């Protein structure tokens, strides 16, 4: 079988980030950095590689360590970014190990692992076609949780962990002052894999103690996201916590609510501006759902819907937490100035770990 491999030779924007929780390194296609400066700089190349040829290249190795090095060389030759890390994850997952186990373990004699070679070749070919390593591995760590990830649902990003952390810290302070009832209600718009809702539910007790219960409504327009959130909820939540989560297939542009019942709203909406979307890495464009990323011409389409709806969905004094593009805080401020009737005020803008204005905290007035 011959596989045609398209690769972007100018791709330099993959990130290697150490997690704050000191676990393994995190390897992610960065949604927020362009692959190249302008679309016209985008240079594609293609190469032919047979499955047999790839298998033969890998078969000469006698230990997993050699295998990682060899596969990494193949990835470099084919222009696959973060070649070493990709190779480590792919070798590990093909042999049913975590990357940590692979790196810690003694080099294994591969003659004993013959049955796994077809899985390895299959996985390596997927990566050569620029599939994100997270989809190949099938799960990924997010804020103390290991979540299933599956194409085309958005792979949770480390930037979003920071948003969760800020929300939990904020509520810890609010609840410490005793300024709320026994139940806090949260609305998440665009739950994807469930990363935000599930980590809030898991972290709530730890952060806020036993005196307050968090109830979450998680919405998404994509049935595949809803299915994945449900699967992840079954994996990570205890039975008692599952009852605190409502998951609904819902287009937010058609969401109506009679009583203002939520205390806060959180969303990592699709917010990439159209022109920027075209410059993103093949891993993102070819594998992740465009509806999870594209926010219209200026990236603000869903953000405007959220701002216009917030007063109807939240209690007065409720907070809105958004992950946004760095160009958005100013656009949000202008929008709220132009449409004062939406009844929302921009309270704070926070930077992410790369120093980019990434999170907005707003208040329903
Ligand atoms: C950037 S992803 C965020 C996923 C997840 N919350 C996370 O942080 O990993 C945006 C999500 O919004 C959903 N979405 C897009 N348009 C929507 C709409 N009109 N109504 C509800 N959800 C929408 C997408 O399907 C996608 O799952």
C-alpha cells in the first residue's frame, strides 16, 4: 500500500510545554499560533512511502529505544513536527504502554513483540499523515484528568487548564466569604470533550470544601462532542457527581431560558478569525472540527451570541469566563460600549502562560 503524505515544510509552531503539575511534558498542536506568517508562504510537499518500506525500516531495531530513534528519523525526513516526542508516544501506545512507562522501562527485545508491529506501522502512518498524536494515543491529560480524545472533537489545550484554575480559585474565595447559597450553577457553552465541565466538577470539592455543590449544564452543537463528554463523564466522575451534570445537544444561537438560573458561564468558544484559520497547522485544519475553531470573520461570532444571551441565562452579578483570541478583549470592550443593553461589563483580562491576553472575566449587571 502506498500512502501519499502531505506535509507543510514550514511548520515550526508546535509547542512543547511542561505541565504545571510536573507530570509528563505536554505536546500539542497550538491552535493559536500560525503555521506561517502568510497563507502565501504555505508550501506543501508530498512523498510516497509504502507500508512495507516503513515496516522494514523499523524491523531492523532490536530495542524500543532504537525503535524510537529510528521512527523519529523517519518523521524528521518526512517533515513531521516534534518528531522525537511523536515517536515516543507512538511506540509507547503501540505496545500498550504509557510514554512514561516506555521511557522508564528497560529497553525491550523487540523480537518478543512481533504481533505489535502492524499496530506500530499503522500508527506511524497516521502520524505521517499529520494526525495529531493525541488522536492516535486516544486519551490525553487535562487538569488532573485523563480524558478520551477522538477526532474531530477538539483536543483540550493547556491554555484551557489555566481558565479552569482561575475559575476554581475565584469561587474558592467567593465561597470562603460565605456569599452564596448551597448550590452554584454553571453553564458551559461548547463542551467538546467535556474537559472544562468535568474538571470543574472534579475540582470543586477540593477547592471549595463540602459546603457547596456545583451543578453544571454542558451544551454543544456537535453530537460527537456530546457523546464524548458523556463517555468521559462516565470515566472520570463518581456516581454522585454524574447526577450534577446535564449534557445537552444544543445550538447556543437557539438557546432560550425562562429563568436566570446560572451563577456563572464558561466557554472556550470557536474563536479563530477566518483569515488566521487558513494559516493553521495541518494537524488542526485536517483533523479537528472547523466548527470547534472558526469564529467567523473576526472570530467573535459565538462570543457576541454569548454576550447578548448572558443576561437571560445568568443571575444578576453572575460571571462570564471566556477564552478568547488576543485581539478580542478590545473587540469585546467596543461591542459592549456599542450595545450597552446587553447588560454585561468587562471586568478583567488575563494573560496566558505565553503572555497573551487570553481570558476575559465579565459581569452581568
Ligand atoms: C474550542 S471548542 C471547546 C471544546 C472544549 N470546551 C475545550 O475547551 O476543549 C468549541 C466547542 O464549541 C462547540 N460549538 C460551536 N458552535 C456552537 C454553537 N453554535 N452552539 C453550541 N456549541 C457550539 C463546538 O462543537 C466545540 O465543541
